């Protein structure tokens, strides 16, 4: 039996990136994060992987990571280190302590010398300071012996029912070549829409506190069949209790509309692009964020449930989120869509199999 390439997931969150890489044929050795509720979800859904609660701001973190691996060889390091420090320090001071999380990622790669690494982040990182931050990241990994390629990917182009743009950096050891990103599988003519993703889920989600439910309708689309594979119970489909006032406002926003469609004087305290926005039933959803208080179901007068947004992120229904609903929403919003991660992972396997 062929040995699967091993993965270490830094900043793993609940494990969307790891889940996709497992689906692609990798062995995720461990998920590391500083958020305990996210790691609880990771552990529940990645039974063969270790979890390590670690703060990479801590100077001893890397030593602890190496110790936890117990000498296991790591083929790929993946993760999405936060980039807030760059906006404060600028490109000329990359080594500022506020950039510790990025520097720690680089240090882990330097220490473990995997065959490849992957970094995911918001697309603005690629343009920050006229691209100087992006150039510095590439330069540092190039010095470590990697060919680095980057690209801003739109999740909907790969079958995820969500217009989510993120930048990905993929580096592989120079002797293995240069990574080419996978070609899109979808385009605006055949994007998976919000309706195609979640229309089979019960219209009246269970009340708060009831995390398990049954399916009331059969799957209606191939995507729904894919998401329901091996699932005989519906989890995390819990409704929020809105006031009658909020319901009355949501009711006035049409399918695909936002606050601009409300009568004058209503919703005036939330005038920004994402405010009072209904998902469009005939298009992929907006980017799933960590709060979900600004977006509404395309048909029902409520915010989407955790399960609905998980579907829009391409998490299968067998993936169960734990913790408070606030924690669950944050876990979903921070994750890399597993379907996109799987496609990137399968592409990366082609390079790792060369040697």
C-alpha cells in the first residue's frame, strides 16, 4: 500500500483545509490552533489527526510543535497565518514582532523542510504596498529552496456555491518543479447557486438547543447529493430567534437584494454594501463571514443556519460543528472551503509523486 503524503496544518481552525487534503489523498498528522473550540471541532471530524493548542506568538511554540510530531516526517505544511501586522508595519519591516505569525510559519517550514507548503489569505495581501509584502514572502521561501507560485482563486470557479476570493501561495522544492494551479471547473454560466446548494434543507430550522434533526426532503441537485453522502442525520441546522421588527424588515428585502431595496428610513443605520443582504437564489452566495448577521436566507425571513452556511462553504453534512453557535459561525466563516482545498490538494499530489 502506497504511503500517503503527510500534512501539518498550522492555524487549522475547524479543519476545512485539512478535510479537503484528506479527501485528496493526504494524511493530516496534526492540526494546530490557539482557539480551543475550533480544535474541538477539528478533533471530532479528523479522528486520525492530533490536535495541539498552541499560540505561535509564544517563543517556545515551534519547539513544542517539533516535539509533538515525535520525529514524523512532514511532506506538506499548510495554513493561513493572519496578516494584520503588515498593515501596521509596512513591507520594509517584515521582521516586526506583529508579523510573528507569518515569521513562525516560515520558521516551521525552515525547520521541517517539507516538500511543499501552502498559505491561504485574503486577496488584499497580494496587492498590499504595491505587492511588496507578496514579493517578500516569495523571496524568503525562495531562499529556503522553494519555487513559489501564487494566485487569487474564486471558490465558485471550483464548484463551491460561494463568491469567495482568496490568495494562495504554493511552494514546492525546486527539484520538484513549479506548481501550476488547477484550472477552473466552473464559470458564471454553470456556477452552483445558493438554491442548488441548500434548497433541500428544512425550511423551518429547529429551535436553538436542538442540534440534531432529520431530513424532510430528498436531495434535488447533484451538489446536494454530494453534500449528503453518508449522512443520515442533519446537524447544526438551528434557527435564530428574530424579533418581529427584524422579521418585518427582512421580509421587505427581495431575493438577491439589500438595504437599498428597503423603504426610506428603514435600515438606515446599516448602510454598507453587505447590510440587510439576501442571498440570491440563482447565484452563488456572498462570502461567508464569521458573524452571519448581515446576510439572510434567499427565501426565509431569517439569517442562515450554521448548516446552510457550511453547505455554501462545501462542508459535507457529516462534518459536525461544536461549541456555541457564535463559535460555530466563526469556524465556518474562517475555514477554507473543503472542496477547493481538495482540488488544490489533488493538483499538488502530481508534483509530490515525482520523487
